C-alpha cells in the first residue's frame, strides 16, 4: 500500500415492535447466530476524515460483530488515496481478526473527482483527478487493497448467511443476475442484499434518489430478503427508514452528514429562492454519523439504531423484525394507521410578530415570526416537521409553510423547548382577514390539533402598495 501518513493520518409503529432503550427487556437475550454493523456514505477525503469511520469500527468491534457492511460512497472524491485511507482505518481496528468487510461502491467512488465544488475542495487539499479510481482501474485497485475479486455483483457468505452486493455501475443488472442465481436464496433463511441507491418505492424521499426499479423487481419474490441502501443520507429518526412489503429494506444513514427532505423552509433544497429561514446544517459542518447494529436470531432480527457521533448512544428504539410466522409489522399502511400524532402541551399558545431580517440571498425583508412551545410526541417517537398555515377568513386558498423540526437529524435531547420559525411577510394573504395556524406532524403525516393566532390583516396589501 502507498504511504498514507503524509497528511498526519491518525491510526489506530407499533408498540409491540418499538422497544425502549432498556437492554433488560429480553430482545437481545441469547447469543445471535450473526451480528454485523451497517454504515453508509463514509465520504472519506483526507486521512483526518476517517475519524468517524474509525469510531464506528471500534464500537462495532466492542459489540462482537462478525462483519461490517458499508453500502457505498466509501470515498468523496473517488481517489486511490481515499480508498487507501479506508483500508488503513479498517486495518487499524480489524487487522488479524475474522471480521469480514462487506463493501460496495457508490456514485462518488466513480465520479466524485469531477463533482463541481467538490473538485475545488479536492484541489485545495493538494489532490488531483489523476489518481481517480476509474482512471487507474477501479477493479485492480480494489483487488490490490482488499484482496478480493472485484465483480459487478458478488456474494459473500458470513457464518452461513449470504450477502449479495451490486456495484454502482451494475445495480441495474441485478434482476438478470437473480433470475440466473436466485434459486439458492429461496426458503425461509434470511439473506442480505446491499447497493448504494435506494430501491424504487421504498424511500420517503421519492424516487429521485432511487434506482429505476431493479432491486424491487429482483427481490419481490423473496420475503426472506433484507436490503440495506445508502445514497439518500436520511437519518434513522425518520421511522420510514424501515420499509416492509414483499421484502424488507433499510435506508442506511450517512456516517458523514445528513441530508434533509425537500419542501421545508429550513431545509437544504437546491432551489432556495428567497427563503428567509437559515437551513439546518448538513454537509457544511459534517453533522452526521449514524449506523445500525444488526443481530440475527432464529426467530427475529434486532436492528439497533446507533448514533455514532453521539458517543455511540442508542439514537432511537430498536426495530424488532420477526423472521417466522409471516408477520410484517412494518408495512407502511399499517404503521401509518397505528401512528399517533404529537400534541402541544396544555396551555400552549402561538405568538406572532413581525421583524426585519435578511433572506438567504442577503436581501432585506420583513418576516412573520412565529414562536410556540415544542410539541410533545408519544414515547419513543419524534416530531418530524411543523406546518404553519395562513388561513384567509374568506375561504380562499391558505398559504402553507413547512419547517423541519430543528433537531430532525439528531438526538431528541437537542430539540429546543421553544420553536421559532419565520417566513416572508409579503407571502401572506393580502387585503383579507386571516389567522395563522401551526400543527406538529409525525413522519407519517399525522398532525396535531392546531395552535391558532389572533386575526391578522395586511394593510394596505401588495395590490395597493405604491410602486
């Protein structure tokens, strides 16, 4: 392996199925037949960027895992040096052990070296696209570093359980591969499939991040299939990160930074326009670092949601997935129907005023400033977002604004007790009486009873304003 020390590398829901963080309830009783860690989207650049990966691996080692699965985007820039840092970090924890690395590639491993602002960052750090893996020959570099044959689709077996993976440039070939090889996976014994993009139809992000249906087509006849997918950087606080129908799929959170769903005033939408709310930080401060510990027993699979960045704390109640009897407790329609909306505390009130500020483009604006107490979710769940409506008294179309809960991607302890959201006052209904209403919603879209403001009226209104 090439020298990796040149940059100071540091070696070294249904209540029956949402179990609380107490480890004495019996859901981890007995020794599992298989245990493995799962992370995704490492986005390794410089050696220093391996710190979170190193932390995750050391935690997984302390849990006695048999393997570690990484569902793509091992690197950010797709460079040979970055992949070497990944391998060195692995060796610093697991060299000389029997723990199996289960890695696959993502889009960044193929093309990160020419992704616009990331290319500028790469050059600023002294790296060059001349060492891009796709230019040097990714299969050869993979085999040199990891000592395993690189293949578009491959099978590794750990303690008798099969893990199938597809590379970034090959996941569309998975249905054809399963047609030829799927007979070996028939039966009740679980097997695991992983690729970088989500399977179409399984992700709350819509299909913009997903494949074109390849994984769904290949796995729909295999109820014993369990899929792990990355790419969307969706934190596991969203209960829709587990999907169950004809097979079971898990959206794996990023070990590097969180992305946010579209359509929120404090989100990271690319089309930001004149939005006034600052976005919740994501890539810019690398706020992330979550993963799973999966324990497989004869009758169940326990998926623990671990916040690596928060000293490997349990970030949310574990998912308990039955492996026998045909039970499918995580079907979306069932969980949506069973879910309970958060509610505001007794006596809560919505306070609204106007103030001057700047929008995201640095332009001066007047905003409607909405302040109210945080909603209280049912135990073991989280508030997903808040909806603020400006409702005209004449029955005309209301203005609707959505805001992610401020600690959407973090532990519940970071949620502020008082919520403060604002939007451009020029957007409210003009020349009509209206009230502002705020509702708290869970991730399934169920909303609380509203808090309602006093009656407002815009005077003179944009239609009458002097030009």
